[in-house]
């Protein structure tokens, strides 16, 4: 593979570690904190995780820990969608294992959790690790979205681990993947096995976080990548002065990416799904919000602007949410029958008696190409694939229709030309920022210390992230601490609770205090490309979201 100059230089970057991990392995001890409880549904979670519930918080400190020198065999899994920095988690884990004992072995499970179930592995040597340090992507071993949930899958996973002689498995993933990690840890103990399971918090969506997991890895890089692209469009819009750019950004269940990009770039409109749901805004109200800015800016002869849209917006608009739920249920009742229908008109006819009249009218009112997207192949859980719904184009069409009506009433005299964009995959495998390169390496190294110390059912934790890296605090958080019960496929399931945008939090409050000005004025901010070389105040800064959250705590 041809290697760019930047890639070659990044191989040589040495990630910064917190002081507790940068010591010799002879001087890293484990400090045990208070016992923990689940974030909600405590008794139910305790009943499911009888052997791993209530574990204490873990912090690494200076001291002796002879266990760190033991020879270990560890398997690592990349699970779910890609996020910048995943390779550095593996590098940090590998380096920790080798510093502890040069004879330790790291196996990579290929193509995600299925590699564990089917025993598909490769040994990760130093040469392999060195070829992926500080680079984006998950291509070192591949990823996948297989869920380990059936009894035979759990049994096969344990058998694989036994055959390889593993001491531990590290799951690098988001909330669902780490829920899987917690269930594996519990299952292994219930089967009398001492094979450990440790998780690492990954997701660019930023919805895996709490007091001890201040951010998930990849969020920083993805937001900086998207903000660069948004800033480029802002510069173009302010130059050409003739386009409204409607930009959909990744983030199905939470609007953290959209909010962070808004804080970095100052767009005219940024829709926050959680606010829209809380205020029960209809689709028409959302269109009104956008049109209000367009009208005011047109009054200043500014017939251009920027609208940021979270990927999962449609699921937070009440009438669309109801439509999606009804469609999911109707199609699930007769998947085979629906699959045989190939025309949109026939699909509408089939649905007429299977969903409510209100939902049917909404589906009929959508542009045909958008309506079809609601009826495409379902995801593995039987749900609408929201990322394939072109919300940005839907809103453009509705705004155009509204403006035509206003123009006919002589209430709008501006010009409206819109362009649609979706920034998603562009950010998932970017070169990790210095922050993510350092953070991920520390997460991997922390996973090694947790494993060598004999712990299981933990999520690797590195916090105090707005301070310089040497002041970060490393340790582990019990996975059960972040659990609640949710209803999935008609059954109650333990899952790690998603962290949505807090409307009473400092990041949203800051955005809210400024958006009225941004809606009318051209306050665009162009952050530019991620910087890897230069002063720390340019190259090593965390997200605006994290800074505001930590400042609010102080």
C-alpha cells in the first residue's frame, strides 16, 4: 500500500500518557474506590448481573503491583462502526502487554464479534502494530456488528477463548458492544471461567459518556473533520452569496455532533433533536424555524446560509416518530409479504389498512423518493434505516414549498437556492487528532493494567481530559454502573444508557444563548483542518463540548 508523507510521519508520533501510566510497570498500583450501582433499574440489573454487579471504581496510582509482569494472552475485538483512534487503543494495549512481559501475546479477532464466535484470529505482532499507529480506520483487523446474544454464541465465545488459552478479551465498541462485553463477563464467571472481559468506549456519536467516561473516542476527530467541511462551505457561501447549504451530520440517537459542530462553526440554524422532542415540535414547526431565518436574512439581502441537521432528527419529530413505529410494526407482522411488493404505490396500498389514518396521510404527503426511503430494507433489528432517509432533502423541499407560498403572498422577496450534503463516513476513519491519538492509546494501556490486575466487567476510563495529558486520571468503571433496562423486540433487556444532549447542560445553554444572533447575522467561523504539529493550544485541544462541560462542573 502506498503511504502518504503524513501517514509515514504519524507512525512515529509518540502518544502522551497520564503520569499514572507513564511510570515503569513496577510502579503502577490499583486503588479501589466505593462500590457502585446501576444508573437506573438497580434491582433488575443486579438480578441479571449477579456476579459482576456492584464492583468498585478503579483508579491507577503509584505503588507496587507484581501482577503486571505476568505472561498474558489477550484477544481484542473492534465492534460496530469505525471511529478515529481505534488503532491506537490496540497499540496501547499491545505496548502495555509487552512492557509487562515480552512473552505476552495479543490476538486480533477478525471482522468484529463474529471472529470471537467463529475463532477467526490473527496474532498482532510488533510489525503489524507499527504499521497502524496513529492512523484512522479499523482495517488492522476489521469490524462488524454481530451481536452475541444467543446461548450458542456465548458458548462458542467461551470455547474460542479456551482454545486460544486467553486470559482476557477486550471489546472496543459503543453502548451496545459494551453491553455485550458486560454480558460476556457475567457469562464467563457463571460458567466457572476466570477469563476476563474489558471494554473501551468508542463511538463518534458521543452518546457513551458519564461522570467517569467524559467522552467516547473518535468524537473529537469526527467533529473537527466535519467542522472543517462545514467551515469550508461557510466560506464558499459567504463568497458566492447565493446558496443555502443543508448539512446532515452523523448522530442517530443523539445530537452531540451537530451541537459540537455548531459551537465550532456558528451556523445560522442548528436543529437539536432532543429539544425538538422535548418541545414536541411538528415537522411544520421545524420548517417554520428554518424559514424564519431565511426571511430575516433575505431582509438583509443575505440569500445564503447554513443549516445543520442531526442524522436521527426524523425520529424525534412526534408525528414522524409515530409513523416510523407504525411502519416497523406493520412490516414486522408480515415481512415476507411486504418484501414481495416492488412498487411504491403498491406498498402504499398495502399499508393503507395497517397503519393509522394520520400516519398514512403523512406518508402520502412526503415526496415519493423520500417516502420510499421509509420503506427500504430494515436494519438487523427490523427498524427503518434512518441514515438512509435524506432528511436534508425533505426539509429543502418543504422549505421551498413554504417560501413559494410566502412569495405569492408578497411576504418573501428573496431568492432561495439550496444544496444538500451528508457528512458521515468522511469523519469515521480520519487521521485521529492528537487528542484522540493520546486518549485512545491511554485507554488501551489502561485496559492492559485492568487485565493484569485480574479485573473483569470494567470499561477502561481516562478522565480529567481538559487538562494536559500527563494530568489525566486513568482507571476503570464497572460496566453495570452504566446500565438500565430498555424494551427491545418486546422484551426487557439490560443496556448501557445512551447519553443524549442535556438541554440544561452548559454546551446547549451556550449554543442557545447565541443562536438568535447566528440565525440572522453572518457570524461564520472557519476552524480549518485538524493540526497535528505545533503548539498544544492549537494541536491538543479537546472539543468545545468537553471544555464547557468541565467548566460548568468547576
